[in-house]
C-alpha cells in the first residue's frame, strides 16, 4: 500500500520545509505513550514522566489516542508559510471550525481517513446512524478510545478546550526546554532541504525514507499501511523535520489544509550507538536461528515456550538465543503475571542501517 503525492507541474514552492513545535510535541507525546519503540526519546520520556504528575499525567493517558498510531491532523501544521511558534500553532487548532475539529478527532480515534464515518453536520436518522457507527467502531478498539469518543459526541468544544489546556501546560512544563535544544538542528535540516528544493523542485520529496519517485504520472510514493492520493496542485506540502518521530515517518492530509510529511532527521553523533554495539547486533542477526526467532517475535510477543514450540527447539536452546538477542538490545522481555513475553524492538532493528552510518561518522 502507498500514499502517493502527485507532483504534476508543481514547482519547488509547493513544498515548504520548516520545523513545527506542535508536530514535535505530538511526536514526543507519541513516544511517551509507547516508550519501548522510541529509544531516541528515552531521555525526554524519563524527564516528562517525572514532570507530568497529577491531573497532567491523567490527561496524558486519557488523551493519548489523539497522538497514537493515527495522529490527529491538527497536531501537525494546519497552515503553510514560515515557521510559527507553539502558541500560534495551538491558536490554529482553536480556530478550526467545529465540524472540522470533530472530523479530524474522529479520524484519529478510528484510525482511518474516511470523513464519512462521522459527519457532525448530519441530523435526523443519518446523524443517529453516523453516531452509532462511530460508537461501534470505538468499542472494538479500547475503553480509552470509547471514552474519548463519548466526550467528542457530548461536547466537542469542551474536549478541544481540555486538549489545548493540556498541550499548553505540557509545553511550559516539559517541552519548551526540549524544543529550544532541538530547534537549531531542525532548522538546519530544513535549510538543507530548501537548498535541495531549489535544485530538484518538488522532487526533493523522493529523498525521504520509504519514498520512491515515479515518472508516469510524476509522483512520489510512500510505503505506508493504507492507500491515499494527494496532489500538490490542490494542496501544498509542509515538510517537517523531527527528532522524536523516529523510527516513523508521518503523512497527514485533509481537504483544505496542506499535506504534512514529518520525517526523522539523522541521529546526532552523541546519540549514535557505539560502533561495537552495532557490530554486535549485526553479528547476532547473522545467525539463521536467531533470525527465525525475530521473524516470529515481529508478528506477536511470545513466551520462551511459545518460541520453542514454533521453532521445534528445546527451552534451553531458545533461552540461549534469546539471551544473545536481549544483550544486543534487539529483544525486550515484558512480564505479564507469571510469564514473560518477548517482543522484537522494532526501533533497534529498523535503525541498524542509519545507526551503522552514524556510528562510523563519530
């Protein structure tokens, strides 16, 4: 599946590289909600976990579906143009028409791009049917999603107000210092993208991770888990560098607003893992049996007994291989009651290519 950005005859001005504090804050909150998959964010997550206490911690948990796997569109830039401050970007969220805020929120909760799922302007039987469909979908996802959905249906403006108060509070307590630290790197990356844009026009999008350029029609395809097509002729693209979005690349689009592509910048030399660790990981994965265990763990967390049954190996054999994978930081064990389930650390495996390059550059 791909998300295609049609280039058409659009020039480089249709692509706007710039940092975005609200997008970086969204990436930080996403990492806070799922720390194991975001090792580059470990220091910020640790600091934020200490700084967000009481009502702020409770709101971080309740609102987490808005910056989950399918982030709310308004948590990335809503307008193009030059760089804006966090207060300006949050003001953009506040100015969104109520119906658009509701649709963007419903999309994030359900995890899809269909606007038809819930249209707040519908009344009568059609409106009741839309609400019933939304509730039915959210019941299948999680109690937290269902709770947010009910708040959205009952009073969307109260939910928006609560969200903005929370984001402003997180900004002032645990994000402002991090943004001040990151902004020079993000600005430098945006400047370089603008330089490349002058040379390659809108084709600069093809340099991003998981992107492939095509000529017929001129477009850039991004390998994602859903299909979508947007055109630069209809809406420009804001290209947002990020540290905390790693290992993901986020693409968001909504009629009437720019397409946004948030991409991870290369790790700083101080963040790159030691070369010995990268070499150890490559050596561990050179073993065919351990690769098979990784194949199984990629699909679902498993106990040692599960893996032994799948691989037709003894428990001691599997334990030895798991120990090597854990020591290399490629597998993480999580206790669930009386058992320990192991899962593959996707970020560590995904980062081996960039990590190797960064380690060699140290």
